C-alpha cells in the first residue's frame, strides 16, 4: 500500500479523455498503471472479457435492429473499454454492415448486469464516421494525414488530436497499411475548404499527442488550393 500514489497529471488526462469521448477513448498509460475503478482498455487477447463483450455487442445490434426496423450485421469489434460496475459496462467501438453492404463504425455502451442480462445504454454512429452519401456534398473537402503509427486509429485522431476542433471536422477515416509496423495514413473530412484550411494552419508543425511525430498533411486530396 505504501507504493500507491496519486498522479494528478494522469488523472486529469483520464478525465479529459472520458469527458471528450464518453468513455470510448482512454489514453493507455505509458507506465502500464491503471486507475482504480476506472475504465480500462481490453485487448483482443483477453479471452474471457473480450468474449463476454462480443456477446454484449451482438445483443445490442439485435436490439437496435428490432427497435429501428433495420438490418445491421455485426462484423467485428475495433476497440473495447471496460468499466467495473455491478457486473461490467462495456464501451464498444465496432464495425457493422447495413443492408446495402456499407460498413460503418458504431459506439455501443452496454451494461452487463450481474446475473440479469444486458442493458443497452447507448447505440450511435461513431461521431467521427462519415457515411458515403455524406461525402458527396457540394462543398465537402478532404485532407490527407500521413505517417501515422499503426496504433493511431480513428478514435485517437478524433478524440485526442482534434476534439477541440470537432465543430470544423466532419469525420476521420484511417487506412491501415497491410504491412505490420508500417505507417498508416488517413483522411480528414470537412464541411468546406475554408474549414479545412483553418484546421491545417492551426495544427501544421505541431506534434501529435503521445508521439514524436509531427502532423503531416497531404493537401493533394482536397481539390481546392491552399494558401499559407
């Protein structure tokens, strides 16, 4: 017990992550420590906990289909956070396909109660996800972001990097490189060219959180010309 200590910086970051993402993104601590009673990331190798969360996710998709009279098909879990409770609360980011075959990312918050089944507390399209139809707007602009580390997924880019600018940002899409260890790239979607130009000016030359990588934008993906 003498080794227990309170890290104010880590706690403040944890609370920021929780408030921004509602529990769907929590920065992994660099020293491997955990916050007692807090939300923790669960890896795919955590067999039992992951299996139980997958069952909770499939239940939530079935309930959503019944209520919305839609046909979403569970594909896989992308990210899983777990909060100790009377049972457990799962914060699940998953991929699901609709009737047309289009896959989207969804956020699910599911409470697995002690011996009484599941309760779906939240089911929504992930805030960073842009459907194909929404990318076709007249003024929609897309800017590339390159040299991303393999662990830099949509949740990290949206919640950790750009959440304070989320009013300007429509969404994020990460394209993972097939080769293990290689860098990935992504696309940032904006309502119009002016918003994308403002974002690039604000972040260009700065370092991405918890990394030694600078923001590297590829402006060729946007048809308009940038002026700096």
